[in-house]
């Protein structure tokens, strides 16, 4: 049964400007070290940060739980490169979370579906 859905789109340049302005303070506020390491190993890291930012927003919207913070939502890729989400907070480990990420030169978008 579907419990919630969420979608988010963001301009990649907005994330790039936040990184340029606040650097690691911004990154460490929003992302876990594993997410930061993943994005930084790509030529255009801002695209990957933006896609994960959008995914976290989409999951947050789908869960509709104001107690969830940025770092409670972990977006990682499996061995085949498929992104998936892990909620790092108690009482949410029973949810199945399906996510899809995409980006172009200017935008990143993510969709999340929460089911039980």
C-alpha cells in the first residue's frame, strides 16, 4: 500500500552557489559523509549533490514527518548504481522507499514513493 509520494526539482546552480558560499558547512549540514564522498568523485559534483538534495526533499515530502532532518535521510547507490534511500531514524525502518533521480545540465529532479 502506498503511504506517500513526493517529488522535488532544483536548479543545480542553486546548490553550486550554496557550496561556493558556505563550503563544507553547507555540505555537512545537509549530507552524510558517504553522500559527500560519492558526489565529489564525479566531474560535476554539483549535479550529484543537487540530485541527492532533491531526493531528500522528495522523501521528506512523502514521509510527511516534521521530525525527520536532512541527515536522517541517506541517499546511496547500490553496486549496480541504482539509488536507494535509508532512513536513519527509528520508527521508519519498516517503510519501503522507492526513489528515482535524474539531472540535466541545469536541473535535478527526484521522486519518492513510500509503502509498507
